[in-house]
């Protein structure tokens, strides 16, 4: 069979009940096509057959003129009656073999799938594309199955990448101007990404379907900055750029919005000030959009406390910064320690992109679905370096992020390059919130280094851990308590020295590139 050349980028599914007052479905479809919709599926769940066919004919006049394929939801008889371009069928509808026999080899057949097993069956049956979903809970359609999130899409794309025949994919389920960019780009796996998004209410219910469609198409087609990974990195060239990032924080005073637990709040704010950034600690949703709009802003989400509404607060905050293409750092505090935390992290990763994810071994392993010997909220270091390197590399690649795994030795990975950093002092493990504060520093650094988030992570860890080494032996430091004050002092001193061109402190850096042993 010769595969049909269909552009699935923006696939409109109609719903007669969502059309705004004063307009018609036909007008909305026309306006959506004017904005760039590439496929239309006519979905009429309650219409009588004669009305469905009549409507299909009027819609077909519009799609034909625009050269956009028209698919019919569920009803093979309607598709045949109007000679539509194809049909879309659900798991409980007519079987693919019968549909194919009646429609012939040239028509498009698509099927809704939620799991790899359903995708595998659809591929075997010979569908042209699968509609993957529901991604999120939707008001448009009563969900029969739990939403699968971005991770659910990834699993199906990974499966499809191993199949010799190309079966196209669209995602469906609450895809709109807020959700679409992440669903499309974060779900990509090596060699495979979604061909498009299927949208219902965001377009059909819109006052201006043309503008919304145009914007949605941009979200599908334009690759966000965080999909780019810089190849061929080596330690000396990255280290050479570290002073510039630290200086830039002093000269540009990035605004760091910290959503951070009460244990760490004061410490984190002081550290932000010490390195030249401008902190604001806030969990107040109505001001998130304003904060995200501040030039050079960055957001740190630290899941320190598990309160009732925390996930909603985090999602809203991450969404506000993502909309402005400003960076977000995640500190998944104690991610594996309770069911509440595991499910919170899952929700966040199924919706948000993070520029940096920073955690200790227990936290990072838990997110990656690996087992570590973690206890409480403190880090342990039982795993072999090789195991840790594998975990950070895979997680960074999957989430299109930079992973910082802290401990006695720190690992930083962009999914392609992994550095091992061996600075720091044991006092850091003896004070609370030492990891949380590193997250705040990373927020400041990434705010001025969006094009190179790996460098921002390296600069953060080096400044912090070398400052800790100096603080531990500073005059008057007798233990963890006095160490905290000295640490803030050293961050301030080193940051200012760097901005003034004195980078001799960086000679203490102990960094090597991780190379897998044969
Ligand atoms: N034994 C150690 N020697 C040197 N540096 C350390 C040691 N333990 C931790 N660090 C440093 O302390 C910082 C925080 O790492 P750690 O793994 O303790 O975070 P964490 O457990 O998340 O902290 P917290 O939960 O207290 O905020 C990192 O910069 C790390 O390099
Ligand atoms: C001790 C503690 N409890 C919740 S958050 C936190 C700070 C260290 O992560
Ligand atoms: Mg610790």
C-alpha cells in the first residue's frame, strides 16, 4: 500500500454543542481552516443519519475547497455516502478489516488508542494513523479510561518507532494553547515524534478559531529552545564559560521566583541575594503571570511541603513561565518518600517541561523509576557511579532537561554529556536545605543562560560547592551553624570576585567527564 501523504499537524474534531452562540459549525470550520487546520474529523454523536449526511456534505464543500481531508467519526455508512476521505473509529466501533474492505485501500482509517497493546493491534490491523489519548481529563468527552499524560504518549511512540510500517500519530484530550507545546515536544522519543494534535473545544468553542488555529499550529511546528542539546562538550571548554555565567547573574540581576518549603525559605532568599539575583518567595497564584513577565525571570519549584493544593500551585506556576518561554527548575524534595509525593511528581512530569531537575540520589532515582537506598530526605550514595550516570543520562534525554544528581559527588547530564563534580564539604550534608538552596542558585544561573542550561548547572554546582569548601575552613567556623553564615559570605565573595575578573578560585574545580567503561 502506498502511504497517503496527509499532514496531521493540526487535526480538528468537531462538536456541534460547543459552537458559540451566533455562529455555525460550518463557519467555525471555515475559520479554523483559514488558520491552518490540516485535517477535519466530523463528529456527530447524536445526529439522525439523514442530518449527519446533510451536514457532512456542507462541511465537505468547505474542506474540498481548501484541500483538507475530511474524516467521519465512527459512521462508515456516512463516510461511504459522501465519499469522505476516511473514517475515525474507536476501540468499540466497527473492526478495521471490515472498514478497509468497504472503503478500499486509498481511504484513511484512524483509530483511538490509549495503550501500547491497543496501538499494536491497530498497527497489525492496518490503520493509517492512531489518535493517542486521552492525554488529560477533558470536559468534551466522558473519559472511559484514566488520562495517559505525556508519558503515556512516549510509550506508544517508542513502540511505533520499532514498527517497520509508518503509522501516523495525533494526540487528543484537552489539547489547547497551554498544553500542546509540551505534549508534542516532550513526548518525542529517539527517531519519532507526534505528527500532530487533535483539538476539539479549543478551536470549535473559540471566538476566533483562525487565531487559535494559527497559534496551535505554531506550537506544533516550532521547536522550543529546550529541544536543542549541544554536542561534543568537554570539561575545559565548559569551565572556560563558567565565569561569564556567574558574572552575568551579577550584572543582570535575574528575578528568581522561589516556591520553596518553609525550612529553606530564608536561606534560599539570602543565597539568591549573595550571588546577585533578586529573589521573591511566593505561592500566590494570582501574581504568577506578572512575575513570569519580568525580564530575566526564572521559577524554582521546590516540593518541600506536601500541602493539599500544591500540585495545582506548581502546575499554574510552571504554566505561567512556560508561556513566556522562561526557565523552570524542579527540586523534587523527597520524591520517593511517600505515595503523595510520587503521584505529585508524576503529575508534574506528565504536564510540564523543566529546564533543570535537581535532586539527591533518592529523589532522582525515584523519578527515573529506579530503586536506591534512600532514607528520609537525606541523600545516600550507595550506587555505583556507573549506575548513577546511566540514570541521569536517561532521565535528562527523556525529559529534555538537565539533571543534577547531588551527593558527595555530583553528576550533571544533558542526556548526551555527563560530568562528575567532586567539590563540596561534609558540612553540606549536616545542614538542612543545602540541596534546596542549590536549586535556587540554579534558577538564577539558568535565567541568564537559557541557550546553555548544562553550563548553568555546572556553574551553579561549582560556585556552591567551592564556596562550601572555603566556608568550612573560614575563621570562626566551628560546625554546621557557623558554616551556614560563612557559606553565604563565600558565595558573595566568589561571585563578586568573578564579576571583577578574579577567577582563581575556579582552580579548585574537580570536574571530569563521565566516560562509560568498556
Ligand atoms: N559528603 C559530602 N561532601 C561534599 N559535598 C556534599 C556532601 N554531601 C552533599 N554535598 C553537597 O551538598 C549539596 C546538596 O546535596 P545533597 O545531596 O546533600 O542534597 P539534599 O539531600 O537534597 O539536601 P537537602 O534535602 O538538605 O536540601 C550539593 O552541592 C552536594 O555537592
Ligand atoms: C527537612 C525538610 N522537610 C521538608 S522539606 C525539608 C528541607 C530539606 O529538603
Ligand atoms: Mg542533604
